[in-house]
């Protein structure tokens, strides 16, 4: 596992910000194509990325 992935697994917010900066534009473009509108893509991306720690907590509960 690379260093950023290890930091993400620990819930490091800075690592998440780095990941977001690296791929948000591509993910947004994908969402626009799949969903059909920029507004829907904006909503999905924001909801998905707004609280990465909550996703980490959710996945930890389901895998334990």
C-alpha cells in the first residue's frame, strides 16, 4: 500500500484533500456524462466528498 493510501486508511484529512485535488475534475466529468447534468454531478460529488471521515467510520463498522 502506498503512503497516501495508508494515510487515508488512518483518516488523514490532508491525504483526502490531496486525493480530491488529484482526481475531482475527472470524477466530476465522469458524473456529468453518466448523470446528464452538471448540477446533478455537483451534488453527487459534494455529497460523496463532503465528509470522508463518515465514510471511513461507515466502512469500518461494516467490515468489522
